């Protein structure tokens, strides 16, 4: 990306050099990464299952429609069996995907809303503002997010939106650092100096020039924030201070499943696999996007 | 160098001060006090007397100063849930299982991870490279409680090889140690691989090869020593990070360690114990980062002699 934007588009290009858009090149790099491509496909399937959950399942997630068959093992009729309260477990799992993915996405949006402007301003202004932001980030690095999230969750008594807020509060740091690094490296470029010489205000430069040039770290930060938030939600729900029942959450189901697992394995296996596969797919997708969009960020 | 150490120490102290104030304020913002339980409601005058006895009626800043004064004398107060002992005493016997299991987990996981990462770097794009990357991604993305649950399911429920949980005979330690080892193993597999690759691509390695040194000597004498620095500096913070993992591992495997007390302290609104644990863990993080920074500077001659850090 960097080398392409450095070449001025105003110069006429020789006919022989066929121009490829950066997006196309990024797609080529992404498609060559089989793990990321596979993860993307898996994630799309999970998202489709979550969106069309009411069409796929005949019962609602909290309907105790099969009380007489409570704790039944998986069968052709109930793919993942029945849970202890007589609910179809497959239905619970796909509705759990809605909660998990919904929280992951909302928290990532929230991280972006906080991290993007702060990171861009810190990178562009430098000096005291940058110093203050970096000190705040240092505070976040000293307190383990999960422990602080535990405290905050007891403070707010859990609930979906509290978890989104908490996950965003710890997710913005990564976005902020990625954007700050990108903006910092662009600050000294000629086109920024030209804009400054023309009298553009700092806000205009950041908004019109620096942020559009930070699109790839922003996308990467956004996608990588999703699995982190999902993990946080699952961990808090597992400890019973996250999403409250009866809202289906995988972390919570694992907690319940733990008590049954010695005799009814399906109660633990399916939520564990659902959570592991989704988080794994989301992180592999994020890693793949990072490598594809900005090869210079690789390994960071 | 001395100036660098002093500056780092001061900035860490400042960070710790802010963190301690934030933790203190957060703890007091938690709705509901220790005497608001539903089972045995107390009359208001007795509640007020108890609050006064524990100093909970004073203004916040005074409570903070009194508290921190005690902390510097290793006096964290009395846990509400078991008034017969001190927080310090409770921590003193609770840290043993956490340290034994967590320590063994790190000591087993880290070397395996380093070997795996090295093997991956030396055989790029081979099956072992993919294996190492796969294990690293799995260990770093999948939450500890998912790994723990799977371990119990496979080894205790299906195979009946080990007991599922508990503390006591070493046979019960196997599964929790495996759960603890996952994160260090994955972290080191990833770090060792990228550190080795970084060093292998440096010009000095090309020079050594041109000089005709055997590949074995290049790797063991030069590459390994040069890529050891980042691996050493992440060790301490990772070790402290075990504290976070212990919450889940100990809850799942029913180990009476610090993590288990942390969970019960949150559920029982036990301010003194909760604060003590949070403060100790953040202090440990501060200290481990400080030591890592100093170690990094000491081990890296460019920083040691150049006088400028980072």
C-alpha cells in the first residue's frame, strides 16, 4: 500500500505496466492464504446460521418444548441433543452465535469510535497529547483486561451492553496504537506538508488525508477486536457475571455444561466447539486480512 | 544506564499509583456493601457501628491513605468472608497451589514452545512450521476455560486416564498443568519462530555463512544468542499473566488457589481480599515490566552503550 500511494497518480503511466488497484492486489494476497480463506468461509456460514436462526429452527431459543426428553443425547431429530431445561440445543447454539457475534461486532465498532480519533490525533499532534494518550495506554497494559473486566462486570451487574462497553474500553488500545503508528509515518510525507502549506487545519488534514490513508490498519484493528470481545464475553458469562440467562450465550452454556459433562457430554462439547471454532475463524481472518492489506504490518 | 533505570522506576511508580487509585475508586463504586446480604439483614445502628469499626464511614481519600499506609506494611486488612484471619494470611496459604501448578505449566510449556518455534523457523514452510503456527494460533486465541473443559472431557471423562479435578496427589495436577502450559507454549512457539527468522535474515548471518562457518555453529553460537533477547524479556510478564489464567483453571479444576479466592471474593463482595489481589497482580505486572525493560537494556549492547532506550 505504502509504495503505491507514494507514486503520484498525476504522472502518466506507461501503457505496458497494467495498473492493478491496491484492493485487487490485497485480494490476491488474501486468497493465496488458504487458512484465512477457509476461516472466512467458516465465519460466513456461522454468520448466516445466526442471521437465519429463526428460519432454521422450529422452536425459539428459550422454548422448553421438549421437557419430556430433557438431556436427551444428539439424534437425527435434535442434532445437538436437548439441554437440561428441555430446549433444543442446536437452536440454543445458533442463537448463541447471534449474541456472541453481535457483541463482538458492537464492541469492535465501539473500539473503533474511541481508538481511531485518539490514535490519529496522537500520531498527528504528537507532543503533550501523544504523551498523555501513551500514558493512558500504559495504564491499560499494567492491569490485565480480564481482571479489570471482572470488576467492571460486577460493578454493572453484567448484561449485553455492559459487556460491549467493557470490551470496547479494552479494545480501543490496539486500534489506537495501529492508527497512531500509521499516521506518525505519514505525517512527514510531502502531500501532508503541501496541505499544511496551503493552510489546511489540523482537523482537516487528519480527517481528509491521514485517516483515509490509515484504512488498512483500521480494518485490521477492527477485525482483530472482534475475537477479543467475543472471548471476553464468553469468559465473563462463563463466570456468571456476563450475559444473564435465559439469553443464550456460549460461555454460560459451557458453565452449565461443566456440571453435566460427566454423564451428558453433549452439554459441554457443542458450546465449547462453537466458541472455539468461531473465535479461531475470526482471528485467522483478522491475521489474514492484516497480511493481505499491509504486508509491512506482518508479525506485529 | 542508571539514569534510565531511575526514570523507568519513577514512571512505573506513577503508573502504579494511578492504577491503585482507580482500583480503589472502582471497588467503592460497586453497588452494595458487605453487610447488605439478604439472608441476615442487620439493624441500621449495628450496620453503622460495623462500618465505623472498619473505617468505612470516613471520606474516600482518607480511606485510601489509611489503606495504602497499611499496604506498605503488608497489612491488607481482614477478609469479610473469614474474619478469623488476615488477607495476608489467606493469600500466604492460597498462593502455593497457584504457583506450583502455574509454575510447572510455564516450565513445561515454555521450553516445548521454544523448541517448536525454533524448529519451525529452521524449516520454513514445512509441516513442522505449519504445526507450530497452528498450535500457536490455537493456544493464543482459544480461551483457557475452553481448553480446560476439552482436557477434562478427553482425558477424564472419555479416556479415564486422570482424575478430573481436585488438589492433593500429583496425579490430579496433570490436567491443570496442561491447561496452564497452553498459553506459554503458544506464546513461545510464536515468539521463538519470529525472533529466529528475524535474526536469520540479518546480514551478519550471511557474512558468517560466507566466512564458511558450519550451519550448526551459526545457529547455536550466533543466531540463538541474538534471538534470545526478546524471548527473555517476555518471560516475566507472561509468568504474571498466569494469574489471570488461574481464575478459570482453578475454578474448573477445583484448585484452592489465588484464582479461586479471586472469584469468591467478587461473588461475596469481599473488598479487602479483592483489592489486595488486584493490587498485588498490578504491582507484579509493573515490576515484571520494569525488570523486563531493564533486562532488555542490559542484554542489548546497542541500548546499553548508546544510552538511549527504545
